[in-house]
């Protein structure tokens, strides 16, 4: 039995997130059913994390174990997967990894982007949140730049989750502007459920002048979800990248 990493992109619009759920269409369920068709094995995948309903991923990683002879033909197997998978899920890479390599616990960091459209665009409604009010991006960046100084993000976590700790190490967080868009990019070793969407909602309140910088810091220190802002819609959120140590990868 050999372990493999599989990297994919998916548009989350039609899925109840990554993780398999009863009576719901999820990316994990569709991928596992496709793997079973090709290998004849019942394959269980383990994802690098969860994504909520409607959240997209440009780069998502999962691992699985299989006796199927993938050696020497990963490109052929990847092509076959993509021929069977629906067009909103695409396998980008497939490779062997060292025994015990874990898609979730072996990740060094994850990077998300949240996209806000400042102009109406009928071709972008599934991939950004339209927000028509003017925002003070400088104030939002001042607040975001302080996130690496904090470690407990309870104020931005969905309540009653099954995690053992709300400690996260945020490596970078910043807003950038492009034509008609504001993009929030944040990198951390791990993220809590709903964390990025709650951060964005609170930072938007900073940009509106509803919360000043000291108020933002007090929210972080409060460790109370009720103190933070609302969660912005899921369809503007993208998982952009997951980083792993280079030594995990083997040649198939």
C-alpha cells in the first residue's frame, strides 16, 4: 500500500465544502467515487482541511493510500481522473510521498484570498462579494498588519467546533487593490473554522470606520466571537496555496 498526494482545484459553488457529509454533494465524495471507478478500490482520502459550502480552492491537497500501480503513469492516471470528474473539479498533480506523510498535519502553511468587487460585474458574481460602499484600505491594512502579533483567534472562530486549540500563527496578512477589486491575502500555519470570513467582515467594519484600530485589537484580545464582525459570504473566498516540506515528495 503506497501513499499519494493529489492536488486539485475546484469551484465550490455546487458543493457543500470539501468534507464528506451525509446526503450532501461534497468534493471529497465526488473525488473518492472517481478514484473507486478507476482503481476498483474503496479509497478514503484525507484533505488538508475543510472548506465551507461555496468556498473555492485554486490549490487543495489530499492524501490517499492505494495498491493501484500508478508507478510510471501518473500523467495517464491524472488524465483519466479529469475525464471522469465534473468540470468544476480538476486534478492538477499526483505524486507519491514518503510513508506517513499527511496532507493535513504535514502542511507548513496555508494561504487564503478573499475577493471583494467594488463594481458590479455579471461575470464575477460567483467569485467575489460585491460591496458598493467606500472603504479605508489604509486603516484595514494597519489592522491586518498586526495580526502576526496575536496567537489566539477565538474571536474569529465558529463556535462549538471540535478543535483542541484556537492558537494560530499568522505569517502575513494584507489588502491589495486591483481594478474594481479589493483582495485580502492571509497566510498562517492553520486556520479555524470560519476564521478568514470573520476576519474580513471585521476588517470591513474597520474600513467603514465602525471600528477603530484599538477596537480591533480589543476584539482580538477578547477571545469572544460575539465581539467580532459578521462573516462575509463564502463565494468570495479562495484557498490559494498549501505548502509542504520538499522531502515529502517521491517520484512515482
